């Protein structure tokens, strides 16, 4: 039994509390949220990240970067490219054809690769086939927009046909592409309507005569994207994300913000404009993303679902778990300016350089950008120094924005920065951690800044995630809500997983080309957002623990145990007499209690000291304490 004062308000629970964290990991974007059906549409995916060479199946750095810790590193990575990812050439028995990547006469120098097809002999047709991301989800009577950029050699005297094929090879849709054999690039579109549903479909371009043809770009989108946006999002996946009613959307990551090396960091400016001209980037998660779900598309999605955007910028540091590179000090201003430009793109009026670019891209009104996270998981002195510079520059120009600092997990001692609005600690833990730490934020210092738990999930020892994991997250959420005066925002991570490409052990939403499902943890998030209390009830009166079993036995997540740690000045009263318990003055000394056979014991979280009290009987005592 917990006695609380219902008339007295406790801390508010912020309306911004629940948001989502997006990163291009597990094919979350390409082959996921982003509706593009063709894999490697621009033929850039076998491009080696700058600063690397291939040796066998490894990417080897050309230079040895100087790590933040002072060591010189030579780290290699697995290379997953190398055979024109996504594309296959199918020749009939007697046909002969070959394909190769070339950078000759690129349509867009920013995305220079194109595919050269050399058809030597045709008896039937030669097919260039793309199976999408583990099959294309093609549905009956749906319209699909095909865009190709093609160059046909004057010697080619045949036709070009686009076909949607079922897994068995049945033709679901078919259309002739204009064939202009003048040796010049032609950008063309057509619509294919499918006669049946098959989620393991593929797209084929057919050639029926000898000669040479080059393809710079082959893209296929369902017409029915989320909110019918062009270059839009896969409807079912986007609806699943929107179902979480996110108050904010954090983008673009995650480690991809930092990159394996600085050259390899995520660059928002390269994600703007014609998708065919976007270079993409080899991601730290083992594949090259297309930059299709770019900055503009992210901001548009935020507007569509009523979320505030959070942009995470690079501070001139690459991922410290990988190459850990730091830019020259003289280059820090470049990274600051790049971040200021990103803000101007979202918020600036159309007379500013980047505001004008936003208008030219199709959105004259500002987008709802509210948060800037300065770096991702960049912990340490060098980061702190840079943070101060970024904070000052951004605050001066955009005082209305909320700026966020990467907080080192289990930080000891004060931060090495002058000021921040929020801190972002991350928790990837075992269920026991969340169950035990529903009181984690009770011990946080108040008054300097608020907290955004930017990445958390139970991902240790729970496989791809299970009910126990989900319940432990629910317990942790209870603790965050109870500390609503401090914890203003939180986002589970990672958000999305293509079932064919799990790069991270547990992820919230699973999908393949056919369906999308939320794991148990998804429904915990949904439950939390749909039942978000507006405020806590103050519990400054008397807390009575009359039920020994449930109260004293320890961490049970939501509820009595978690509530107890709101209090200080504990005193145990047995049969009307105060019992002296060496609990200390504040909740800091408060640890986990256990009760067996009349013996109550506690181990202090802070000192590890164990207190043992004997002679208790079930239902024979009361705990009194004051609100913090
Ligand atoms: O969410 C997966 C990764 O975990 C993120 O990229 C990174 O920020 C964290 O280490």
C-alpha cells in the first residue's frame, strides 16, 4: 500500500517524452523505410570508401589514422561489395552477354558509376535482373513508377523492355522503354501495373539484339508511398513508425554520423537533390546506403507525422570504436559551419542560402527542426572541447534550439564542458540492469540540464528480443517518467530491422518485403506513448509498506519499489516504535532490499555496505519518509 497525496502535483511528464531514433543500420532505410524497390539503383554500391583499398575480402586503410587515444591505427574491415550488388545477367542458352561497371561519360559526376552491357549474341532475350532487397514486394493492381537513365549505342538495333516478374518467372507487368540509339543519356519514366501479388518479385530489363547499352540509374517506386510523397517512404513501415506517435525523430544516427573515418561520415548536403545524383556512402554497418532517405525526406516525414526533427552533427571526430580519427583543429570551424548550414536549410528564410535551397527542393516554409545533438557517442576531452565551440556558435544564432551533449555512460565526476541544455546517455543492457535501475535518475544532479535518453534497449542475453526484455524496458520507462522533472525525452534503439540483414542484436520493428511487425518492445513503447501521464502525483506523505513480500523483496519495476526511492529520511516503524535503520540522509545510499524470514537486509548502492536488520515480521512495520 502506498499512500500518496492525490491533490498535490509532482513532476510533469514532458509531451516530448517519446520519440524515435533512426539510423541506416539493418537496412532500416534502403530496403526498409525508404520505398525504393531496386537495390543498387545507381551502381554505386561497390564503390570502396575513400581512404581504403581492397585486399581479398578486406578493406584496408591507405594511411594509418591517428587515434584520439594517441595510438596510430591500422584497422581493416570486412568488404561486402565487389560483384555488382543486386544485379544479375540472365542469358538464354545460346545468348551471350557480359556486364561491367564503368565511370566513362557519367551522367552525374557525383554518382559516376554506370553499368555497361555488351550483348554479343541473342537467340531469345538477355535479361538484366534486380531482385531488390531480398525480393520486391509487388502487389496486384498497384502502380509502380520506373525511372531509368539509359544510353544506347547507335549499333544497337533492338528494343528495351521492362518487366515485373514473379518469383516463378511469371510476367506481372510489362512495358516497352523508349529506345533512342544516339549514344546520349536519356532520362525516362513509365508506369507498370501488376496483375498479381508476389513479394519475391524482381524487375527485369530485356535486350533483344546485339550491341551496347549503358544504364546509369534504374529506380522503381510504388505509387502508393506514405502520404503519396515522391521519392517517398514504404507505407506499411512508415505507418508502423508513425504508430508510435513520435514527438521527435532523431537522424541520421548513430555511428553513421561519425563514420569509420571522417571521409566516411554521413554528409547531409550530399543527400539533397535528384536521387540519381546522390553518391551514397559505405556505412559503418557493412553496406553502402543510397542517401535516398535524405535530409529533405527526413524533415518532410517529421512534418507529415507531427514530430520535431533532431539532427545529429559530426564534430570532426570519427567513431572512436573504429578509426577514432580527429580532424585538424583548424578544420573544426568547417564542421561547425556545416551544422549551421543544416539548421539554416531547415529553418532559414528563403533569402538565406540554405533556406533558398530548401525552397528550390520544394518546401519554402521552414521545417520543424528543434533539436541538435552535437556529435554521437563522442566521449572524452577532445569532444568536450569541441562541444563548447559548437554550443556557443549554434546558441548564438539559434537560441530557440535545444542542444544535446553526448554523456559518457557511468560518467564519474563533472563534465568537461561549460554548458549544455540536455545530456544523452545510452543504455544497451541486460534485463536485470533495467529492473534494478528504475531509480537510476533519482540520483542525477538537478538544475543544470535535462536528460534525453537517446538510445536504450535491453539487448543482452535476450536473443533478438523477448517478453522479459520488453518488460524490463517498461520498468525503466516507469523510472524515467517518475523523474519527469529531469528526463524529458527518450528513444529506443535501433528502430528498424530488415529480417534478412540483422546487424544489431535487437531492434524494435521487423520487416521483410512482405510484412512489418512490431516486437514486444514496440508495444511497450506504444503503451507508454498512448498512456503518457501528464504529471506525477506527489507522494510527500507517508509511504507504508505493509506487504512485505511485494515491497521488500526488491526490484519489481513499475510500482512499489520504484516509488520508494522518491523519498528521503526514511524511518522504519515497527508496532508504533521507530526502528533505527542506518539509511543515511539521502536516497543515494539506498540500495536493494531483500527480506527473508524476518531478516531485512540492504546493500548500499554507493558504498556496497550491507545493513542487516533482524526481528521483522511480515506486515508488522511501516516505512515513513519525506518526499525529495
Ligand atoms: O544503435 C546502434 C548503435 O549503438 C548506434 O549507432 C550507436 O550510437 C550506438 O553505439
